[in-house]
C-alpha cells in the first residue's frame, strides 16, 4: 500500500537528506481537514489533464489512464475505502500519488504545468462556489418561511419597540418582513461575492506561470468559471474571496442572532408572544418546569465563532508578502467551519420559523399596556391644527394622567381627554384603537395590514426570481 512505501522517502525526494520528523509531519499536514476538497480536486485535475492533452503536452493514452485512475479514486473516496495518509501531506499529494500507483507514468505527468499553489487556490474557489449555491438555496428557504408566517399574521397586532420599550403598534407580519429584507440583502451579497470567487487561478502554476502552452480559457470553461485570475502572483496568493465570503457569513449570522434574541425574549413568560415547538427546545436537569430556547441561544452564540473566523482570515492574510506562503493552508478550517455552521443554522432556522406558534392575545395585550397609540393621539391633534411639539406635550400629560390612573389612553372618557386639549372630539375613539393606529400607516413600507399583504406579494415575486437563479446553479456535492 501507498502509505507503507512512502515511509522511507520524503515527500519531495531528491533534495532532502533526511525524512521530515514525525512531529513536523503532523504539524505541516493538512489532509485531515482538506480531504473534503477531494471531489473538486479531481474535477480540476481532470480539466487540467484534458487541456494538456488537447495542447499535445500529454498523449491520448496518458489522458485515458488519468481518467480511469481518477474514476477509481473518486469511487474509493465515496465508498470510504480511500487510504488517506499524512505521509502524503495534503489532499493533492494523496490523490496524485494514488493515481500514480494505479496508472503509473501518466499519473506522474498530471502535474505538468501546474503547482499545488494554483491547484489549491482552484480547489477552494470551486468548493466555495458550491457552498455559496447551497447556502443561497437555504437562505431562500428561510426567507420563504418568514414570508409564509408574515402572510398569516399580516393583521396580527404586536407592540413595536424602540429601546425595548413599547413604542407603536406594528403587525407581527411587518416585523417578520423586516427579517426578510435583511436576509434578502444577505442573499444579494452572497451572489455578488460568488462572481469574484468564480475565477480560475489554475495556470498560475507556482507563482509565475508555466513554460507549457496551456489553454486557461478552456480549463475555465470546463470548470464553469466566469473568468480568469488575471495575474499569476495574485492568483496563487490572495484569499480575499474567502474573506469576503466570511464577511457575508458574519452578516448573515448577525441577522440570525438578532432574530434569535427576539425569539428568546418572545418565548420568555414575561412576553409570552410565541412558543417554539418542543423539538427545538431542551429542558433543565434540575428544574422540571423549564423549556429553554436552546436553538436560538446557540445560534446567537455561534455568531461569535463566525466573527472569529472572519478575524482569523483577515489576520492570516495581512502580513503576507507575494506570492504563496504556507500560512494560507490555515485558510481552510475557519472557512469550512463557517460554511458548516451557516448551513446547519440556516437549515434549522427555516424549520423553526415554520413552527413558531403565535399567541396573538399576549401580543395585543402588550400593545394595549404600553400606550402604543400615544403618537396617534398627537397626530390627531396635529390634524386638528395644533403644532406637533404642542401636541406631543399635551399627549405626554394625558399619558401621565393615564399612568397614574392605571389605565390605557383608550379607557379615558372624552371629558378626561379634553382636559389636555379642547381640540379633542368624539372622533378620537377610533384613533386610539390598535387597529386604527395600524391602518393609519398606509404607505409603502408601512405597517398597515394592507401594506403588509402587498409586501408579502412582492416578497414572493422576489423569491421566485432568485429561486430560479439559485436552483439552476449546480448543487455541490459534499466531499
Ligand atoms: N496544502 C497546501 C495549502 O493548503 C497546498 C499548497 C502547498 N504549496 C506549497 N508550496 N507548500 O495551502
């Protein structure tokens, strides 16, 4: 077997007098984590080999041997039969050496005109492109779940908050659609980032290009890249595309963390606005009554981890001279963990949002208790001719009076209200209702149920548009 044979030789043979020490081998190897690139590594190697053959750098027989060997390797990896070895450092060496064992000479010709430097850069870009496509689908699922729930609750009143104090009535649907907007911008950002990820580094070789007559455009076409990395030094060395992706990921997690915070608050008995299905919660080992919103809490916590990965990648890159440096091997674990965490969190959130059970009475009660219609009363006075600042002052006194009395503004009778302004008439009653307050905010972007229904319809059209884009993109295979 391969692993046994390599024990005696170094990875680079000729140049070295002694093998790498076991400790250094473990320290420098990346195969334990970069083997997930195997599928894209093989894809890129095959495209490279086909190009080499088309350019007459290798023979038809070489290409056939390489294709046969790679098919075997792919099958062995998928079946869990592939013998990964840290003696062969990384995913690239593991596959190449195995190829040579399987097909001989042709395997040794595969690396003509390329380097692991452009190879790994290509692999990461292919991997990340696939991950982005998958994440866009998952983001779409979460956005759809938000819109579905928003539609059901287009007229469900809840208190809107500023400073976490009751501010004005809003509908729960309107509140949910705020998150739809955030996640839609996140999806746009990811799509935009994808176009910078989707450039071909292969052909840059180690750093300066190669003396063989390569055809980079052909390789780019076969691999579905939308362009070439234009400068060989840049192609092998920068990881800004991974950093940009991590920044997109950090923003998505930031939005999920805000939603999480609200879910946790709303599920607290102090609010009691919602309940989450039991399957998303856990109990306490000591307090039998507890049902804890662990999923949103964990998502809030994992957000810190994703910010950390972004910081790790930025710091990894900042001091590196051109071109490739081994530092870059450290790009993978943060990137992979970012993708995995995002995938899991988005998947679980789409399910959880669908399962949210709404306690509309509790929401309405909370809106009643917070003098949420005070602004409506002030606006009413303005319509009767009072300047807004004077209206603000008059209503402030009315609220003070109601607080002392322990009731809502709508519970004050006309005579009581007129103490604060004689402009108040019998028509004030409908202004002070929650439904009246909601219906009054009837403009684009407002919380009136009519507007929320319109926003839901527009959101569905946007989802249908982006759905086509993301669904047509190839779903990545997880290696
Ligand atoms: N495992 C390496 C990485 O992840 C591959 C490139 C190695 N290149 C080199 N010159 N040592 O970056």
